[in-house]
């Protein structure tokens, strides 16, 4: 059984720190603008959110999001997403994060990443290398 957890407890990070670091380092290799240290500091300061996807007790995914503010709207940016078996849990994660963003009053979700996201999320549109779903 899969579940998505918005991490609010340092103990959850500490318990899973090795796998979180492993998953984030893989995607940070493709994001030279950020370091593991800067990402973890933003999570700690509350500027970013860390989400974990579990199958039973195994962590399959670590995702980092943050609110982005534009002059006329705000969206939730899926900033980093790493893990394994993503096709198995992606729909559950997206449903969860989209509801969370709506509850926060945000106008949509955006993902900046590789073109592979377009194939995984066909109800998003492509704009440059950013895919967006407006609510």
C-alpha cells in the first residue's frame, strides 16, 4: 500500500536520511543551481516542503516543493523528485500534492524538469521546459 507524507517531523527525516539523500543527490546531479545543503536548509527554514512516498515502510520517493509567487498568481513548484518505481506512485503523489496546493489557495502546480515529465503527466501542458497544471 502506498502513502504520501508531507514531512513535518525531524524524526521522520532522521529515520530516512540515507534514502532521502540518495534520491535527492541523483536529481541534484541534473540541477547544478542547487546543492544538497541548500535544499536541506530551505526545508529546515520552511521555504520548501519535503514529501516522502512510502510503500508500506519503504521510502520510494523524496520530493521537494516550494511556493512560487508571480505578480498575478502563486503556484506550487515541484522542484526535485527522486526515487524508484515512480510510475507506480506518481498518480497518488500528484493527487495529494494538488489537493494540498488547492487547500493553500495556490492557483496550480508547475514542474521544471526533463521532458520525460510530459509523458508521465499528460493532463499538464508544456511551456518551455516547464509543465503546468492550472486549477
